[in-house]
């Protein structure tokens, strides 16, 4: 029972760190898009152009980030059922780490679309959360 509590505590901390890192990434990505999407001039016309470029980026980025992970999540869940439940946690976390690390490099803004696809191809948060729930249900004891 003590080992179960230690593992669940580790998973809970991991989920919390994942959420915090995601919040920092989202803020940093918005700053990067704003910086690279136009001039920093204070005229109204250039602000409107910059806002349009930011909106256009997110109109493409968000669907890329959310749509394509479902087949991979299903595949990872099947592999987790057959082999090891941890697959559904570690594969998305490695993909998340690699895709988010690309923000640190001075790459063109269009590369951020590739980071969304890379994140999706590793299962994204759908596989991660499903893996956490599967491990939690496997390791918990039934309370009567």
C-alpha cells in the first residue's frame, strides 16, 4: 500500500508539472508569435496587421494541435494494454518535451506548426491523461 501511495503521488506531481509547463509554453508562444508576426510600431495600421497575423497563426495552430492526436492516442492505449501502461505516459511526455523545446531555438514561425504535429504524433495530452487514469485505476484499491 505504501508503494502505491508513493507512485500515485509521483503521478500527481507529474500531472501538475505538465500543466504548469503548458501554461508557460502557451504564454511564451504568444510572445514569440507577437514578436515575429510584424513590426513593433505603435501605429494603428501596423497593430491591426500584427493582430491579423497572430489570429491567422492560431487559426491554423490550434486545429493542428487538437485534431490529429486521436489515432495515435488509440494506438498508444492499445500498446499500453498489451505491454505496459507507462507507454501512454512516457511517449506523450517525450513528444511534449521535444516539441516544446523547439521554441528555445530561433526558428521561423512556421516551424511552430511542426511542433504541433510532433506533439500530436506522440499522443498529446489525450494519451497522457488516459495513461494517468489507467495507471491510477490499476494501482488503486477498492474501498468498501
